[in-house]
C-alpha cells in the first residue's frame, strides 16, 4: 500500500507513521505536479486539499482514499472524485480549541474595550469612564453547531452565557441551550449579543449573511466570522456597520485573501481585522495526524464506515 503525502510533516510525525504502519510505504513531502511516477501507484493521498486537480485524479488510477489534513475541502475536484468513487475524509475538529479560544478572546476584547485601553496607555491617559461589560448573562448565537461551534459553546457556558446554535436541521447539540435549523437562521438574531459564523463554504452558505441578516441583529450586537469569508456579503456588512445596525465586527476571514490594502475594513473603527489565524496552533499537525492514523487503521482493516470525518461528495461537506 502506497501513501503519497503532499503535506510537509515534522520528522517525528513521519517516523511515528512509519513505525505504526510498517506495511505501508509513505512518500513524504511530495509536490503533486512532480509526483508523476508515484501518482499511478498511490492508493492514498494525504493533502491539504488545495493542490489536487482533475488531471491528478485521472492519473491516480489506483487511488481509493484522500485524507485532507484540514477542515476546508472546497477546492477539491469533486466531479472527478465522484466519478471515480474516491473516499474522502478531512481533519474537521483540529481547529476547535484554538478557534474557540479566539472567539472568547475577541468577545472579551470588545466587551472590555481592550483597543481603547491600549490606546489610552499609549497616550498616558487615565480614564476610568471606559465602559466595562461582562460576558456573563449575554447570549451568543453560533452559526454552525459542529465541532468548532461546540467547542465555542462549551467555553461560552463556562462564562455563564446563553448559547444558541444553528445547524442544518435544528437538531439538539450538547452545550447549546437552543438550536435552530438553517431555515430558522434569522429567528434568534434579534436576541443575540454575539453572532459567530463558523459556516463552511458550500452552495447553501455562500452569500447567506446579507444586509437583512445584519439588520435583524441588535444595535449593540457583535458579529464574528471565523468560518469562510464568502458566507458574508461584504458590501452589506459594511453598509450595516456604517448605519450602526450593529456595534462591531470581528473578521478573521474574507471573500478574497489576503485582504486588499485599500479595503474599507482596515480603517473602520468598528471592525477588528485579523489575517485568517484563528485556527493556527503548533498542535495542528499532531491532531490532524491522530485522525489520519485512526482512519488509516480502519481503512487497512476494511472498516471504511467507521472512519472519522467522512465527506459526502454530493453535499460537499
């Protein structure tokens, strides 16, 4: 069995894989466009999901399974994968801890007016009139009650917040006090102090957050986006912010990245811009490889249905 990996792993993780799966041949640190000799023999491809094209799938005549070492899969060649009936899994959940901590940090930053306090320090200004707010008792509405959303909900509970969530069918999820379906998405907007989007990029979610959604929010609401930038109509968000329909937006993802230097978001006082780093952590690859190892064991044993994070190619997630 041959595994072609275009993911650059630390030596320790390479050695761990080779030690755990002695009957598997690993080709590490490959560039997909330079792996012409390996592709036809590879039964498994380990990738971040951004380098595969139709021609690679066509060339990989022995390919059975692709493991995407990230949560994002929107750049995969879905039609070819469906055509050849390739199994796909991803590393959903590896971002949960750092992204949940990011959300708590940003909610606290806005509530405790961290930017104002830092600016006052620069100016040697002692001003005890800066308004401090608590997270306790506030309502947070999380769009996307999956692994990341659940991690955010768990931490939010620890701060004594009311936690609402949205998923496709409104099913109940642990750590959420109430959940709503996609069709009911707008219902809780008016009673939420924080709205956090963890939405992936799918046909259903692209452009989902329009001016109507922001208009439904409270005037002192804070919107946080850590999912995908294309879930938001940026022009509509800018309009809502300029009209003070909402208080603040914390944005870690955008329609186009990197964010253009002349984009309005940079200079808006009621916007916090961060460069798509909410999920960054030194623990990322070790966590992703734990999922890969578990799935590889299941694959070798023929237990494909028990693999973690199986992707529905038809649905795109």
